[in-house]
C-alpha cells in the first residue's frame, strides 16, 4: 500500500530508542525525511545510522523537549514539518500519598506541556500548507486508569482532552490529530517494569516478565515495529477523515466496549 507520504518531512520526538524509533523507522521506510530526537548523542548516532539505510534525509537533534530551548532546537531543524510524532518518557509508578507538587509538575511538563507546545509551534504551518499529521503517543491507561500510574495517566489525559478539541478546528485544513495508546510493548520501558516488579516481589526478572504478559489476550508483548507501522498509517495521505481518535494497541487487553 502506497501511503502517499514519500518526500514528507517528519519530526519524531524521543526517537532514538523504543516506540519513538519504531515510528521514525516506519516513516523513513515510507520515504519521509525524518528529524529524530534524544538526550544522548551516542544513542542518537546509532539510531541515525540505522535509519540511513532507507536512503532518506535523517537529522539528529540532541535536545531535551521538556525545555523551551530543546523544543526550539527541534522545530528549527524542521520548521515546515508535515508530520509530528509526540513522544516522551513517562513518570515512574508510585503511590498517590507520596507524590509531591514537583512530581506532578514534572509529569505535566513531560506529558502535557511539551507535546502541547510542539503542536502549537507547527500546526499553523500545517494548516497553511494544507497537510498535517500529528500523532501523540500516550498510554492505554488514558482509557483504563491504574492508580499507581496516576502521574502518567493524568498528564496524558489532559493532552488527550486538549487534542480532541483542537482536532475539530483543523480537520477542514487536512490536518489530523490522533493518539496512539500502547500497552506492554517489548521495549526498555517494559524491561524497567519487569526489573521493578522482580525487586519488589523477590522473583526473577523472567518471572516478572511472564506476569506482565499473562493478562494480555494475545499472550505476548507487542512488537515495536507493529506500533511503528500503525503510526505510519495514521500519517498517510488517505487518512484525512480520521481525526480526534484514540487508537489502542494492547493485544486485546482493554475490556471495555468504547
């Protein structure tokens, strides 16, 4: 299937590893010129080298998108982006009774304010040019909250609500805004979670990993490339009638109807 995005320019935040890299890889494979981002130059260089095999322009920007200077550097590298993939690390799990104002502010900065400001910087240009695809990587817990992940859930839910509203304002200009809601993909995040469970419960990391997998109807974790391909689909030229949506990729874990 030709997605019709060859030659488009994309910014993919937090894309040197994990799901962000999977999205960058899928877009580059489809012919997009991609700006990737991370905080560590070494991992950025490795990612850029891997993406270069697709024969497109790859620009690596070392920047912390939680800061205004970091976001400005990323936008400056591609001020006329056709595609924006918002992604950022989520806060760790914890106890509601222990969260401080600083904890809440950090979560809001990373998972609400940073992506909001990235959208604000680029969406008007997309509107003027008549093409834009914005995809926010949020979390399955936006629809199925879990107390220990409340920092992540609250900040990402705020982004979800904001984007639902503004998606209606930009739809007529061929600018779409959608969210991808991952659950238990086989990335470093799940490795961290397994190690945390193993330590708390005094079990092996493999036992902890199997406990993570057990509730998933698919009986496995998701593969990052599956996630990247779905992201590329949402960015395709023929997806202009799909906006303001929350697309869950969870192996069937969500038990609700809507």
